[in-house]
C-alpha cells in the first residue's frame, strides 16, 4: 500500500481536467458543447491514466 503523501496518481485526474479546459477554450467560440466535451474527455483520460498508474504500483 502506498502512503498518501507518496501517491501522486490522482494528480492525473486534475491534470487531465485542466488540459480539457485549456483545449476547450479553443472550441468555445464555435460550440459550447465541444467545450464541455473536451472537459469530459480530459477527465476521462485522467481517470484512465490514474487506473493504469495504480495498477502498476500494485504489482
């Protein structure tokens, strides 16, 4: 089990969300739904990366 201070895998969720927001600002003028979609895509990508990192630490 990892220490809470040593576990940085959850940072991928926040990082993915920030990347999604940053990319979404480019699409905001064209379509607000594309902005929301890019935020959700970044969140989903962060969750996938977090699960990959967590599974590799458990091995």
